């Protein structure tokens, strides 16, 4: 087994294990009606993870060369924001407020527009608010999914 194949197999295995964990958690938590949407999504994601794993194990995944040091440096700030969001912000401030903060932070990190320009910040905040309104409509109104509650809502 060569290193290029391992660079597909290791992440494929980790994603499959994560998918199995999420499916197990979504099917073992109560109340069951609150987990209907997460169950549906987790099963679809598990199927995709399994397909990705099979492609990696059989050598069919030949796209890319795996992770490079420059790629890790590029994605590290976004991963850091997501870790802070998952473990601290969502529990403290609630899903929608913390998602808005995380969205603006990630947008600001990866947006090539200058940080000194007020128009670029207005665009970032405007897009984040529009996205959160869409998320609120989807999760709270349409799907009636329970989201983490925090200090604000």
C-alpha cells in the first residue's frame, strides 16, 4: 500500500467512524421525535462516508495528493473557529447567535476583501444575517428541530 492510497484511506476511515458515531448518537437519544431530522441526515452522511471509505480502500479514490503542510496551515484557522463554536459558543450563546459569530469569523478569515474596508464588513455581516434567517426558517419553522439554547435564544 503506497502513501498516496494511505492518504485517502486514513481520512476515509476517520470519517466513517465519525459517521457511525453520529448515527449511533442520533438513534440512541431521547425524545425520539426531536431526533427525526438528525437521524435522516446522519444516515445519508453515513452512506456517503461508507461510499468514500470503499473508494479509498479499493484504490478508486485517485483525486488529489492528500494533505500538504500549506493546506493544513490554510484550513487551521477555520477548524479552530469551528472547535470554539462547537465546544464553547453554541452552549453559551445558543445556536443562532453563535452560528452568526462563527459564520462572520470564518467569512472574515477566508474573504480576500480588505479588513479595513467597512463595506466588506457590511457585506460579511449582511450575508451572515441572511444565512441565519434562512437557517432559522429551515430548522425552527419548517422542520421544527430543537437547536441548542443559550443565553440569548
